[in-house]
C-alpha cells in the first residue's frame, strides 16, 4: 500500500471518528433544549468579572445583574480591575454600581487567568471561597437577561458541577465580522451544547457566561494559559466533572468588529487550544478506558411529548400552523433522543473525554496540511523528472488551489450550515435588516475558510494575551 492509499485510509478513519459531530448537528437542529424544574432560590452565588479599561460598559453589566429575578441578598458581584490605565474609571464605576472591587497592577502578568487567580485569592481572604455555593463568570462587556441567574440556579440545582448559558450577541448587525462571530457562537449552541445537554454529556465553557461550583474552586483559580476557559474545560473533563447547558439562561456578548482584532483573537485561540491539546491529550485518552460507576442520583427529567396550546389546529393561521407542526416535530425528536440517551448514560463520562479530544483537535487544519504536503510531494517528483510544467501537472496545480481557497461546493455547504443555524436560532437573532442578514450568510464561509491559515500562523507566532476594547454600550432593552 503506497502513501496515497495510507492518506485515504487515514482520512476515512478520521471521518468515521468525527461522524458523531454530524449526529450532534441534527440533534441540535431538531430537538428542543433541555428544560429544568423550578428550584429553591436559596443558593448563594459570587459573580466574578475580570475587567481592564472597561469604564464604558461595566456599569450596564452590573445594573443588569442587580435587576435579576433571583433574590438580591443571595449573590454578590466581585470585580477585579486588572492593570487599568491611570485615567480609566473601571474600578470607580464598578464600586458606584454596588460591586466589591479589587485592583491589580502587575504588567508582567497581564492576562485574564492571572487576574482571576488574584481575585479568588482575595475572595478567599475576605469572604472564604466556599461561603458561596458557586461562582458565575462574566466579561465586562456582557449584559444578562433578567431571569439569567434564576435559570442557571435551576440547572445547577440538579447536582452538576457547572453550567453554561446561551451566548447571544449585543452587536450582531454591526458588520459582517460581528455577524460571523455571532453565527459561530450560535452554531456552538446548536451543534455542541444543545446535543450534549440532551445526551447527558459534559459540554465546554467558553470565556464567559458560565457557573462553576465552589467545590471545584476551593483551592482557587489556577488556569492562566492563553485560553484559560479551554484549559479549565480540559481539566474538568479529565477529573470527570459535568458541565451542563442551560439555554433558558441567556446573556449578550459584544463581538469584535475589526479585522485586526478578529485575527489577533482567533490566533490566540488557536495557539491556546493546541497547547491545551498537547498538555491534556494523554489524560483524555486515558479517560477513555477508565470505568465509571453510574451516578444513581441523576436527575430524572420528566418528558412531555405533546404540549397542545389553546385553540384548535384549524383555527390557526398558515404561519402558525407551520410553526405548530415544526414544534411537534421537535417535541417528538426530543423524546426519541432522550429515550436513546438513557441506556447510554453509563458511558457518558468516557465519551465526554473522546468528544473533548476532537473538540480541541483542529481537524480542518490537519486535513489541509496533509493535502498541501501531498501536492508539494507531487511538485517535487515533477521537478525531479523534469515534468513540472507539463500538462500532467495541471491537475496538481488545480488541486493545490482548491485546497488553499476551497471549492464552490464546499462554499455552498458552509452557506447551508449558516442557514441551518439562522433558521434554528431565529428567535435569538437581532438583525432587523434582512438584506444585511443575507449578505452575512453569503460571506459566512469566510469565517471557517481562514481557520486553517490562522492555525498555521499561530504555530510560528509569539502570541500574547491582549485586551480587546469594548465600546458597544447597550442596555438589555436597547438590544
């Protein structure tokens, strides 16, 4: 068997191993998000915010937190004003809005992970980390829905180790870059968080809008890599912890809208994720062969297949009839997935490790690099035999161009993927101009097409953590 056949077999094996992601996608499209029963609002939470030069936006976040339906006496807001400029008023504004503020000045360790480490050290000293049941993490540019904490508490009260909410966007329609980011995070909800939640699997935390139990943080925060959220996720997966997904808990995040910031952030993400892969991969593989006892105290969610609304079907308008039928299909699909998942719960922890391996692994980058290596080898052979510029080498040139810049069918598939996300997440999309939305979908494939090149650049660049300026000042009502 020559190396071309080996490459083909390797790609086939990789496709088989990652086919579960296709199953995830269709589960996420057709099923409803997992719902949680009302829970007593007695748990106490600390809300932590790492902020650097965020005087424009931090006030709106704290105000939205203080407007929660959850009892005000059962949570406290903590802010670490990290390496702020002398003229910046982040700390002052946070105090005026009722937060407990700690200021940190350590330019040689200007990174979010180190800021959180400093904050938890001070919480331990002044309050005790375990004086709270859990901690919610936010970026200063966020704004949260009024029932966010109430919904997160419902999911957390099922006994899981952590919860992540639904990440929406403050500035979906600002330009094509912010729209692509927004679609990307909504795709994560549809393709990853929602199916994992339905299948009782651990999901990942992503930067902001998540809750962790104080038991997990009793020794402080010790994740300070370029992507501290990914590092924490992998550590939790290795330890067999369970992160739940709560779609009813919605928060709004400001997305980058400049090419410079987008490239800088995504290169940092790629570098940090690859570093986490090589660090945690051995333990994740080991986790695949460990035997876990089934948790007998799992929450048994009651399944309600058909929830008919008032009025009869014939009285509905055409649009409402279509919506009604779609909802019934989703109810049925949710029921089927729940029934299929229950006998498989005993492998849930092991499969979560498998899932996290391929969550970290940059599949598209690896495949593109293999193909490029293949064509370079073809060029080398052509050069050695003196046939580099003959007609026989034209397919090789054409193939390399396709690998580098994609093909029309792959571009159309990516547009279709964006349309699927848009249809499924329609109620969460805030873009009144439908012409702009169509343009964002047509250009959406660019978001994924540049990812392999970003991964390649990250391998050779010295990447540092740099703050992103946030200046989209919106309240929840304005969104």
